[in-house]
């Protein structure tokens, strides 16, 4: 579980709005499962088979790790991509 300062920072970030697209992490975890978390990315970033959470370090360093919760619930993200 992220510490309190990280949680507060994530909440502040959630309130910001920006135009972007959603990219899904393809990182294979130690358990053998795929991370699958969605990360907001700039429009120039495209989904690839090797894209993982750490790729977002330049524009969203707070969420550039598979251990950090995703921005929104899966169902909300899926609705926004259709």
C-alpha cells in the first residue's frame, strides 16, 4: 500500500484533466501474470507489446511502477476508449 504522501499526491493528480490516451501495461510480473494496469499517456505514445508502467516515467513518474494503483477503474477507462 502506498504511503500517505503518495496517496495524497495521487488524489491531486486525479483531479487534473488532460487530453491523452490510455495505454495498458504488458509487464509480466514475478507471479507470471501480466500487470494490465492502464496508464494515461500523451497522444504521441502508442500501445506496443512491450509497453510497461515504467515507460511513463517521463510524463507521469508517480505512476511509473506496476506497484502503483491505476488512475481509474477498468470500466471507466474502457468506456472512455470506445
